[in-house]
C-alpha cells in the first residue's frame, strides 16, 4: 500500500505534456503558392502553449482510513457526553425550580394558616375578655413616612418571637410601655401562664425583665424598629424533705435526721401532713409553699435548734422511676445533672435496725433513736469498717475468678511517640505550608537544629510524601548526615539537585535504593558530596556511565550496586580511575547480570582493603578456568558470597589459596561444586565461622569431620535429607556453635546426644526430625538456648516438654518456642511454661492442648505477645491414647 501511495504522489506532481506545434501557418502558405503561382518565403512558426496554473494538480494529502474512523468515534463520544451533561443540567435546573416553587407555596400556606389562627388585636381602651389575663396595647396603623421623618420616630415596629416559634409583628406608638408587650405575649401564648418572662434584644444585647415594665419603647431604645425574643423562666419548686424508710416501708414527707435527734417541725400525731402529703386531693398552692419555707427559715435561724445539731438536708422533688438505676442526668459536681438522692434513704450514722427511724404512713412523727455512748458508737464504727473491708475483699476475689473463667487476650501496647518525633512531625507540617507566619518561624530554625533532629524531620516528610524540592529548600540550613530515600516515589532529579547544593558538606550516608525515577542528570549531583562514606544505588537505573560521577569520592567505604546494569568492563575502568579504591570496604554486585567472565576477581584486585564482596546471583565464573588474582590482592577479605553462581570445583580449589583469612563462605545452590572441593576448603580455610554447603543431596559424611575442627559459629543443614546420625555425631568437637539447624535431616535420639557438647548454642532448630522425649534430656543441659524449634517431631510427647521445663534456660533465657504439629502434647505440658517469664512467642498449633487453658497461660506470662493455637484438638487425642507407644 505504501508503494502505491508514493507512486500516486509522484505522478500528481509531474507537469502536463505540451501540445504538438500547430501546422496552420504551413498549410496556409502552401495554399497561397498554389493560388498565385509565385514563390513565397516560407516561415515556420511553432506555437507552444504553456499549461495554465489551474491545470496543475495539487499533491494528494496523506490520510489514513483508521485515523479518520478514530476521529469520528472520538467526536461521537464527545457529542454524546456533551448531550448527557446538558440533559442532566437541564433536569437539575427544573428540579431546583420545582423545589423553590413548592417551598414558596408551603411558606405562603403557613402564613395564611397563621393569620387565620390569630385573633383580632384589641385596642387599649377595649376591655379585656375573660380569656385574656391582661389588656392588650393599642396598635397604630402603618403610615407612610413623611418628608420630614417625624412620624416615623413616633412609631415603633416590634417583632416578637415566642417560645413556640411563632412570630408576631406589630406597630406601636413610642410611648407604649414594656408592660403592654408582656401582656401581648401572655395573650398570644396561653401556655406561659404565670411564669416569669423576659424580652431579649439580640443586638445590641439587652434583656428586659418585669422590673423594667414601666419603660417606654422610646426610653428602651426600641424605636423605630426592633426584634425581641421571648424567654420563659421555668419556676424552681421549693425544696421538699426526703423520706426516711426502712427496708419494708417508704413514707414520703419524713425528714432525714442525724443520729440521736428528732425531726424538726414535724406534724404531731393525728395532724395532717405538710406539702409532701401524696394523699391530699389538691396540690399545694404558692401560699403553702411560702409558709413551709418560712418554717424552714425559722428553724435555720436557731429558734428550735438550740443544740447546734447538723442542718437538715433538702432535695428537689422529682419523679422517681424505679426502672432506672442511678442518678438521673449526666452532670458533674454539686447541682448538676439531677437528684443527689432518689427513692429510699437511711440515716447517715446508723446502719442497724436499732438506729433506723421510719415515718408512719399516716404522717406520725418518727420515733427518735436510742442514744449511744461514745464507746458503743466507736465499736459500731469499727464494725462497719471491718465489714466494708471484708466486702471489698470478696468483690476482688469475684472479679479475679471472673477473669480466670473468661480470659482476655493481651491488647496490643499503644505506641506513644517520643517528644522528638512529635516535634519533628509538627515541623514537617510547617515545612509544607507557605504562609508568612510559618516562614518567619522557619527562619529562626537553622544552626540550632542538630543532625539527628533534621534526619527525623526528613523521615516525617517522607512519611507524609511531602519531601520535594520546595520543602527541602526550607530545610537547607539544617545539616543532614544520614539520608535514606529508599523506595521514595518523589525522588527526582530536581530533589537530588537541591540536596546536592544544600548538604554537600554534611552528608556522609546516602541510600537511594529503588529510586527508579532518578536518571543520570540526578546522579551527576553525587560529585558534590565530598565526605560521602556510604552510597546505596541498588535497583536503580544506572549504567557504567553513571559510575563516572563517583570517581572522586575519596571517603567512599561502602558501595551497593545490586540489580543494576553495571558490567565487568565498566567496573574495572572505574576502579582503575577512582580515588576510593584503597579505602573501599564493602562492594555489593549481587544480581548484576553484566558481571560475568573468568576475570571478575582480577578486575577487583586493586581494592586492597576490601572486607565484604557479594557476587551471588551473577554470571561470574561462567567460563573456566578462572583467572586467579594476585595472592596479596584480597589479604583482608573476610566475607564472600558466591551463592547461585556457575563456579565449579576446580575454580573453587584454585581460588581457595587466595582467600586464606576468609571467615564467611556462602556456596548455597552452587551445584557444580563437588564434595572434594568442600573438603579442600574445610582443610585450608582455617578461619571459617560461617560455611554454607552447596548441594542438599550430599551426605557430608567426609566433610563434617574436618568442618567440626573449624571455629564455626553458624551451621545450617536445613533440608539435607541424606545427613544422618553418623555424620552428625562428627560435630562433637564443634563446641563454638551458636546457631545449629538440623531441620529435615535423618536425626534421631542417637544423633542428638552430640548436643550435650555444644554449650554455646543460642538457637537450635530440630524441625521435621525423628527425635523424641529422650533427646529432651540432652537439650536440658544447654543453658544458653534462646530460640528452640521442635515442630513436627512426631515422637515428642508431654513427658519431653516437662523434662525441658526443668532446664535452666527455660526459666531465664528462652524467648521463642515452637511446638506446633505435635499431637501428643496436652494440657499437662502447659504447667512447664508457667516459669518462662521471658517467653515472647509460643506456637502450639495442632497440638492436643485446650484453647481455654492456653489462654489462661497467656494471661499468666507477662512477656508473651504471640500465642498460636490454631487447630488445637482440646484433649481428644489424649482421651483416645493417653500413653502413646512408638516403634
């Protein structure tokens, strides 16, 4: 299709062919010669017609049918969206208009109903009707304001908002008093009754009470218009006496009296009760209440209380609901939230039946209690004190037993941030703002802030995802020594530029792990950090060109280039030209697929002080034989990781002579390394403390005897399915081991006897082995065990766990214990854990313990934070087979 299109374009740009010359003149001259018979000079004229501009065909535009269809589809989508939006907007406008019309109609209907409910307003001279308690003030008809404005000042437009929400608007003369307004309010709202009312003016704030009822509207500043809110004061009932009752009788109206005194002003036998008599047919009126208050005042004045006894206690009468317990209301303190006493009451000083006074139902006076001597009162007080202590002890025992029966799980401890982190968070929030006050505060912060505080602020900004070029500029005066930007999504070239300009003289540690948005333009700012000692660029988009920016970092000691596109050739060039080759201690090249070939170590031999080298998961040593570096090249190398590399046995034997002082050698999954090479390493590398064997199908029968003579501290044989008791017994001389894993091996009780020699063990993993209760006797003598894993040891029973419970490390050092999937461990084994005060993690999954007992154990251990009890069988296995036997 493209060839045909080009051909059509070429043909469209070619000019049209010229027409042939005209022969009209030639034919005319021949005819003239024939007619005259005389020779005539012949002139040949060629007429060339130039093509007209309109005849030139313009080149065809290049269009694609697919682009036109796509544009048509996009236009159709836009038209549909615009149509939908217009329809929704039109519908919304229509709904708004209808809602407004309905609201106006409802308001109009309410006004009409309110006008119909209102009575005609009487005039001042009109006598009051029987239903109106006071005359209504006269109203002045509305008048048009005069040109001078004098008539407007003689009238006052008053708007009153009643308690029920209704509004009254009237026009009065300026000489109308406030009493007329009070009468109008009482006439309009008949629910007010005789309650005191006041008129409150919102602005300016002022309250008119009944004391100011003689003021006129003009004197009160209510002309020419005002708005008043009606406030109804709820009358407070007079205090009533509290009834004294016995456990069987309740009589209202009885006084609460102290011990040894009579009730003052009580009606005598046969007289009628006071205002609290519930048998009266009529309620007490205001006069009765005033008489009762006068009696109380007379008593307080000292007329009847000659001995100076305690004053009487009063309470407001409220309706007591026996269905609700406690005091009504939710207030705090005296006088807030309701009644301080409700229902029945007892004497404050007497608790026995001899000192309890009850009022008779007919209103008789209470019989005064017998007077006690000082010794009897003191003995009773002591007895009540002892009873209270006994009741409190019983309550505590009940609460404790309730807690044991229904154990609760440990709550996650609340993390309380430190003062530094809290202040750093507040400063980080300030750095994200741009107001003048914030900028002023930030100017005072600078040299006064230390590096640790500045680093904490940076971390808070990263958590808030607000660390960018602008926020870091405001922090430029604060020195930052360590900066970690691992995985920060806003680590861009502009941020690196700002960091390079502000922290060039202070930054010593910079971690940019997984900052995938950085490019070479951002990495070129690394040249500014003269004092940089630690640099992590793992998982970043860097190449050999990027390494040119770190050539002049003289103090660089640690360099991480894991999972980058660095090659062996580029790294060799950078090392040869760098200023830090003699000071680099750690180099991480793991997962770099560009690190390959037989000369990997030769390219790195100029790093004379290298201590740690990671080449795992690379293509190093993929060609054989390898080039062996100088014997003095890696004189200080202590740790090398060659896991999952294609190195073979011959190359490993050749390189072993170079790594004499090596302490850690990782050969995990180096499948090309045979047993002979492992034996050679165990014999020549005398300083090995960490030795990972490559192939899990090796039986290691000839390797472990020589390896046990090494100063090994960590030995991991997990998954070596062909390693049995014969090979494990050769580890008897490995007394310096601190971590040993025999998980998945053929270990039995016979081979586990070697553990008695490993007194330095801190971590022991024996999962999926064939050991039983006999092995627990060997482990019991190990006094430094902190982590013990016995998962899926099918011969382990409760007897073995109880044997472990008598060990010294069980009480003092054990922190993590894994007993999962051992079906013969039941509730009796839990008694051994009661002394594990330092236990943090306990795994009892798929054992025979009961869930309730396990939760009780969790409540008794102070440090236990993780308890796993999924799949427990609650003693079902023990009921079927209480004493299991094994073949």
